[in-house]
């Protein structure tokens, strides 16, 4: 059997990924990013409710550190984290609606 070209392998991979995404959508299965967003929102909101700014700063240092280790700019990562905290502080439903899940 002849070896597949890179384009053929990529096309098959796209098809597999699309089938997987379609199956997860049909199952209403959250992906890792959905869980991470919910966990970060819950954590920050809880810390805000408890008035624990020190815990938020500790979390920010840890998260920004991980992002910097991945190659992101420290100042930019800090700004994004601070923006999320501000958004979570003023909005109890900060996520986009997912009407396809409301079936």
C-alpha cells in the first residue's frame, strides 16, 4: 500500500476531528476549555465574595507564571488576568450563550 501524502493525512485528521466535535456537541459534552473557564470563574468569584484579594493575587501570580513559561508576555498576561477579574466582579454570567446546548 502506498504511503499517504501529508495532505491526505491532514484531510483524514480533519474528518476525524469534525466527527469527534459533532459527537461531543450531540452529547453536550464540555471540552477542557469549558471546564477551565468555569473553574476559573468559580474560583475568582468565590475569592471576591470572601474578600480575599490576597488569594486572587496569589492565583494571578501562579497563572501568569505558567503563561510566561509558555512564552507569553508577562505584562500582557497580567492585564488579561486583571481584565477577567474585573469582568467576573461585575457580571455573574460572563460567558457567551451556547444555544446549541439548550436543545
